């Protein structure tokens, strides 16, 4: 399980001992940081959210992957299927009595 941008976690003391003195909080991931760490640990950059879901602080946190609790994870969107565009050409029916398209010689004959 690798956190991705947009994931929402409930951060508690299970994620890291550094959160023992604070109440659990919601954290929306901007991105996992590529810094080298101990196995099973990860740096994440994101926003700490208040109860209304508004960002109140941008921060980087060091957490244990096994201690993360998903509060919400966006659904994985499948790629949109390609559909051939349907083109509608108005007035494409031949004029009454005409069996072939008009040519330049037809225009000259009408003059």
C-alpha cells in the first residue's frame, strides 16, 4: 500500500510516536516524498485538515505505513474508452431530381 495524492488518512499515535501528544487529525496527501527512510516508514507531504475538512496547515510527516488508517481513498478511475465521434452533416441528401453531386461544369451550365 503506497499512499497517493488525494488519499485521506486519520493520523493517530499508531502512525508514529510523534503524534502521542496531539489529538488524531485528518491528513490529505499531496505526495509521498522520495526520501530514503527505514523499511516500512515513509515521508508524506500534505495538508492537516480541520473538522470541516478545510486545510489548516501544510506539513511533512514521517509515518509508519502499517499505522496509517484510511479515512477516504478516491476510487480508481479507469481510462475512458475511446468512442468514434459521430459526425452529422446537415443537408447531405441530394437535391430533388439530382442523382450525382454538382460539378463546376454544372454551375457553368446554370448561368
